[in-house]
């Protein structure tokens, strides 16, 4: 539907430009040629019959833009009667064409693609085996689909951390603790400034470790690589921006990127499988 309406708008713009060009070629001050007047009438009718309703109701184009354009189309329809001035035609068409792409095409390219991608997040649930985890993520994704992107991101991050903690428990706390000690002992390379080590023996103790520290240990354990660690850092930033008041936007594109990353890096990554 998105491609269809954009194609229709571009064709409509081309037809308006063609009509303007043909009228501009006239040697007379008034437009009396029947085929030009019929073209003007058809273009005004196409706006009413094909374009206005989907633009206004489905794609939520600004109402003031719809109303102004509709008034111009009425004027174009009136002008299509015999012997109206050439200058009036051109002035009217110029007003319709002014910022045409920015008014009609660009908002559809931006907004509807985001909405489409948000709806695609449901596919993530098909890849989740654990029913409790699936139910929790379904609620998170429902938040995103309802426009509550910050709530969705916070819940999604909680799901990712919960999976990470369960995986660490499955591997064993000994390996987790020893990895933290090994990283701390490094005097060169990426972790040379790392000065923490852990000695956790229960889930409750694991849950007290900062999320960013968990990501470092995951990389040290070989469960994720450096690039994945950086992407999880970005996801964690989205989580923080969502959980705390601030000016940083969390919009559909951010929510989609966030869920795709936690799904690929954690939830649907064989390294974090619990089977």
C-alpha cells in the first residue's frame, strides 16, 4: 500500500507539471483548448476520488495541508470551465506543487516504514521457546506497537538481562568469577583498566551486578565478541534514555533497532540457548 500511494503521488505530481508546461506554451492569455481543460478537471477529481482519503485518514497527513490543497483543487476544477486565464491556472498549479514531496511523500516514507517495522517485531516471538519469556516479550512488543517505545525498551532490556543471568547460572558461577579475575589481571589490551572481580554464588548476588559490568564479563567468557558488546552498550543506553527523563528521543526507529539487536545478540543467539 505504501509503494502504491507513493507511486500515485509521484504520477500525480508529474501530471500536474505536464499540465502546467502545456498551458505555459499557449500563445493566448486564456485557456480555451478542450483537452487542457479536461486534464485540469480530471486532476481535480483524482485528488477527491483517489488521494485525499488515504492521505488524510490512513497516512495522517497534516489536516491543514489537506484542507489547503483541497481548496486549491476546487479552484482548479472551477478554472477548467471555458476561457479562464492562463495565469490563474499556472498560479494555482504552482501552489499545489509547492513543497509537494515534503508535504505528501516524505512523511509517508518516514512514518509508515517505521510503523511497518514495528509490526514486524511480532516475528521475534516466534523464535522464543520459553513460554514465560515469550509472554513477557509479547507485552513489551505490544507497548511498542501502541506507541509506548520507552516502556517497550525498558521491558526488552529486562528480558535480555534475565536471559543472560540464566545462561550464567547454567554455565556455572565458577567460570563467571574466574573470568572476572582473569580480566582484572590483564595489564594491556582492551581490559587493562578493568579493576573489578566478582565472587557470586547465588542468583540474588548476580542480580546486584551492574548491567554494563555483565556485558564486559560476557565478552571475557567468549559468549559475545567486541562488536556485539558495543551494540549491547548502545542498547543499554536506549534503556537508560527510556527509563530516565531527558531530551534524547526514543522513537520507532530506535525501538526497532533495539529489539533486533537484543534478539540477534542474546535472545536468538545459540551461545545463550538454555536447551
